C-alpha cells in the first residue's frame, strides 16, 4: 500500500509539473518576446528545478503526457528537447538511451521532427556529450548496448567522430568496441567502423607514420585488419601510396586480401599520378602485391599507353592478375570494334 501511495503521489506530482509547464507557455504564447522576459525565465527555472528531481519512470510519464497534450506546439517541443539534452541525459544516460530507443516519437527522433535547427536529436547529443565533453566512452557504449540494432548502426559513428582524436583515445575506443560486439550483428557493425577508426573521418587524412605506428601497437586480429583496410585507397594520402603498398607486403594478410588492397590502391594512384605509380613498379621487388599493382597499372594506362600497358601484362604469369587486367581493358573498348575483336582473339576472350 505504501508503494502504491508513493506511485500515485509521483504521478500526481508529474501531472502538476506538466500543467504548470504548459501554463507557462500559454501565458506567454501571445508574446513572441515573452520568453526573454525576467518573469518567464524565473518560472522556467523553477520548473526546471522540479524536473531535475524526477526519476526515469517519472520522466517517461512527463514526456508521454507532454506529447499526448493537444496544446503541444513547436515552441514547447523545442524547449522539451532542451530539457532532455541538458537535464535528463546528463543525469540518467543509460535509462534515457533505453527510453529514447523504445519510444523515439516522444523525443523527436521518429523521422517526423520539426524543421532542422529547431529540434536536435537527443540520442545524437547523448553520444556527443559523453564522447566529447565528458570523455566517457564507456557510458556511450553502455547506452548503445541498450538500444536496438538500428540505433546502434545510426549512432556508433558519432563515438568515432568525437572520441578518436588521438592515438590513445583510438586505443580506448577499440577496446570498448570489442567489448560491445557480443552478437553477430554487433561484430559486423564494429568491423564496418574499423576503417574509420584507423584512418579517421572527414577530409583531413592522417599521415602514413601516424596510422602505421598506431596499427603496430593495436594488435589487430586478421579479421580486424581485413576490415580496417577496406577502402583504404580512399583514405590514404596519394603521395604515400607507395609506402602503404610496401606496408601491405609485410602484413600477415591472406594473399587474396592483400592483393585486392594493392589493386585498389594502385588503381587510385595511377589515376592521380601514373608517373609515380610506374616508378614504384620499376623499383619494387617481386611480390604478390607488386603483381596486383602491375595489373591495376596496366588496366589504367592502356587507353593512352597501350604499348607500356602490354609490357606490364607480359610480366604477369597466367592467372588472376593477368586475367583481371585483360578483362578490364577489354570491357573498356568499344563493343564489336576491330580493336576489341583483335584483343579478344589474342587473349582468348569471349569463348
């Protein structure tokens, strides 16, 4: 009976706060400048102090009553959003993460939000606040663990954006990501983020020394290294591609993976600086990676240097690298042209 009375008292207290909250905006709703007045700010601060006393169950009731109130408008939604971000999330991050992911419509993250700039995504703010301002990446992943897969996929990148700004922080983040990945779906999600973790986000590309040094210290597993190097041709500095090709040749990656990465790196490199790519080819020692680079280089330069491309193809033995270059060259020729037919006949294509 005592617990029931406490529960009923809490519900009544929340209802009173909600009534006072809507009355505040009703009283100043006709005055566009009313929210800047001293009386408004005083009453707003008093309500905020009462909201700070609510526990998660009471917060849920308050949000539910607010969003089911027909008087709810954009101004109130915007103010509510501020309370969620500045009061509730800081005090109860894990409980709020659970609440927001179960009832996104109560927090403006249901895809039906007001125009951009009015309502901020509170779950996104949670990730930002604990990643960047509090430097508490453990709480971020505790919150993500409470959310469904679609939330995890949407918000995990925020942790990388705001926390992986130094080598020690990337190492901390890697450990949290590993601990977080307890289901096959989470393992796949984490692997999909490893390239961003290693090479960084945005336009500023880290140097070869910075990234390779961190990789040496991170002790990535084979599967992690495979995932981390995907699309690396988009993330490395063009002038350092040769260093990355040399690095690949020394890694304990399966040959097919290493050759794929080398082919992708060489394709991008040749397109941007074919002279440098050709110079690397001439000086590099024989290796599976060099064969992949020769294949990519030949396929790229053939349209304007067919003789040079064919010389590199002739260095490749029968097999995957040679066939790959030949197929790409042939596919880029005009269909049924004399050149294409002669090329197909020479290399036994189309049979």
